[in-house]
């Protein structure tokens, strides 16, 4: 994969639709090559059945599988590849999405032999890494911690939409509403969060899309709001 990615980023035609599409998009948008390699690292971590030890490890993983995708999408939507301030916000949205997904899918991941909760967190509450579902009350504490972090990153990401065209901002804010609702529902259900997979209904999605339209219309008032210095930040390029 890395070899074909390098070829595409170098402007070579590979004959494979996915990589040739990458070649065209990268050339048209000046997409930084490191983003593609950072994403490949996320696939590598999953293939190696890697587990995070600390919260920083978890957020680094979330960057590689989702935060960097936010950066790539922002560049494709027209953000200058050198605009680190806006790209940090785009990364924040990917982090928020991934943290919400992890909270929702703890049981599903456990069945598959995966666990993305930091081992430090598990040890703090006396949860065995190979039996995370044994005490749902304790697990709900960590799920809320995940969703609280997700909410912080989501709030930060919303500030970055000022740099996007209206339609792009609308799409991003709608996605933020939908994924934010997943995290909030997981937190609200507590120990019952994994009785059934948390989803959003079609009616809810329409409501979130309508709300995002209004948020996108008013997004420019967010200009100049500084990013919280205490939030984890993506690796420097």
C-alpha cells in the first residue's frame, strides 16, 4: 500500500482507480504526502492489534485513523495546506468522531478481541483488560470520559468551519451534530449503553441537518476564537 501511495503522490499513474484518484486529488489540492502516510500508520496499528497505554496513546491512535482524515478533507474542501490553525480544528473533528465511535463500540470491539481504552484508565478502576464488560457500571465511567473528551474536540472543531465555504461548513456541522448525538446518548445511557447499538434515526438526522444549516449561516462570528491550549494537538509536520 505504501509503495502505491508513494507512486500516486509522486504523480505516477498506477492503473488502479483508488490510487490514480489519489494522484489527481493530491495534485489539485497540494495534499501533504505525510497525511497519507499517517493514515496508513493507523491501518498498521490495527493490523498489529495495538492497544493504548495512556490517554495520549489513545489520541495519537485517533489521529492516525480519523484526525488525519479531517485534515485531508479540509484540504480537499479548499483549506490552505499551510493553515495549521484551521487544520488543527479539522483534526479535532476527526478525534471527536473516533472517540464517540470507541465509546459506542466498546462491547463490539471486546467481542472481536479489541480494546481501545487506555490500560492506565482500566487499571485506575480495577477493570481487567481482557474482561472490560464484566462491570458495566465502572465501564460507564470510562465511556463518559471518552464522550466528554469528544465533546471538547467537537466544540473546538466547530470554530474551524469559519474557513470553509457554506456548503462544506454545513456538511461538517451536520456530521458533528450526528456524531455528537451518538456520544451524548452513550453517556446518558450509562451502564445500559451497550444493550443495543446507539444510532440516530432518520428523523433525528433531518433535524440535525436543519440545525447545522443555521449554524453554518452564522459560522463567521466564530472567527478569531482561540483554540484551547489544553487540548491534545496533532503531531507537528
